């Protein structure tokens, strides 16, 4: 995909280009005479892609910290959580538990002499589907997003535009005035080959889910610091995916059977954990308007407007507009005074998690939960 060392937002640069119908090659810094540009013939420079990537990532994080859930699934680790039953994770819409595990995949076949390039992978390598597939440029570990993935018999065929496969050093050094010349260069040394890529299946670890840390306890006769820092593994059970309420149980993992068993360790004679660290995967793209809110807020973070077609420019200018007259609400908007910031803030206010008492719970438990959120 369009790459940046500055940031790697889930709402990727490729997704952004699709939203505004920006030509793939031109957006990636490549001049291709065969590309249909439809008036968007500006060839982007790396500084423009970097600026946009930073803006998108900042918008994602700002909104996630307001609504307590990310746009799109990502691997997260919460540290220093109070070890309670249940335990409340920071971000909502939990889809799995465990630390990130990358399992290398060896392709069945590939062809990098055509455009798009193709990589064939056995379906057995991705038993849960292609959402777990990750293609990275090996040297710089930058993600390359496929154009599409088709099913062919017992295999998946991954298609990647050659305009996304230019060597990073060539992409970084290109400018609008001196773009990479597709007609003259392809498919020479400027382009990445299979040997330059790392292909993985990304999953959550079965064995590395949580760590419970025990502190000193007067109840066990070890007042002071004797028991501080003692740790034990834990297994995580998700009680409610939407609000990320989980149970963290002391447990031991058996790597032979792949199962957990309850554990009651004698850690310095103390049995009350002070805090927990939990690895999990969370996020969603199903909440309406999240993508539009990210775009609107990201545009307000763009310092220098990149060139592009009229639709793109009009949208950025609209989101950066500050009305001549502002209400008190607009002046005090935490995201800023621009129209895009106000749009994103209104969306966040409407979709913030934890604005009602959870079914079956008391007002006091809600107030405790709300104070933690804020």
C-alpha cells in the first residue's frame, strides 16, 4: 500500500485514496501513462503521504480515547489494571484475547512480472480467513495492503498493484517534479519481489493472555516489600465484548495439550493480586459514521494542503473551515474550532461508550465505571 514511516493508521492511506478516487500510481508517487486519472493527475510526494498518515493516526487515537473503542481491530495491552472480578479493559469491542503472534506463511506460488502481482497462499494457512493476513516489506517492516484476495480452489490468490510495490528508497526520494517512471522502469530492480516481502498470519496467543502481579499483604504476614513484584500467569474470559468486561483468573498453561488449568500459587504467602496486565484484540468498523469522523478530524490536522483533484481539495477545505461566528459550544469544542473538528466531536458525543447504566447493575456500580472512564 501507500507507505509511511511516520504512522500506520488502520484507516490506511490506500483506503483514503479509495474514498476520494485518487489514482493508485499517482498517489504512490509513480507516473503511469496508462493510468486513468480523471482530473487527479497530481503525483504525490512522500512528505504528503507522511503528513496524511500522521493526521489519520492522530484522528484515530483522539476519537478512540473519547469513545473508548478503536476504528478497526488492533492488538492492545492494558497495564496496571486493578485486579478485580470483573476486570474492566480500557477499549471496547473485544474480539479475542492474547498477545500478538505472527506465523510466517510460505506461498504456493507467485508472479511479480505482471501487474497486479499475484501471491498464491494455501487456505490451510489462514483457517479463520484472510482478515488475519499481513504482508510486510521485509527491510522496513512497512505494511503493503492487497488490492483484493480471491478464492481459487484450496488457495487464496492475493493481488497487489505494482504501484504499491516500489522499493522504499525510490518511493522516499521521488518528488512531484521527478516521480518514478512506471513506463521506463517496470519491472526492473526498482520493484519489490517476493523475496523482499514477509507474509504472516496474525493471531492472538493462547498461552500469553495476562499477567497478575502480587504486592505485599499484611494479611499473609509479609508486611513491607517482601512480596512486591511476584507474578503469575492468567487466563482471560470475556464476559461482555461490547464493553470489554473480562475475568482474569490465575491459571497455568499446558503447552502440550493447549489448555489452561486453575492455579492457586503460594506467591510469598500472598493470594491477592495487586494489578493485572492483559493482552487483547479489540475494535470495530461497524459503528456508522466512524470513518467519516476520522476523515473530518484528520483534515483539520493537515498543515499544508496536498495537491489533488477538486473533490479532494473541496473536502479538505470544507473540514478546515472556521465559521466567522462561533457559538460557545463551538469555541469550547475539545477538538478545535474547524467544521471537521465539530463534526467529529458531535459524532464522538453520540457514540461514547458508557452513557447508560448497564442492565442488572446498580447506580453505584455505574458511577464507579463512569469515573474510571473519565
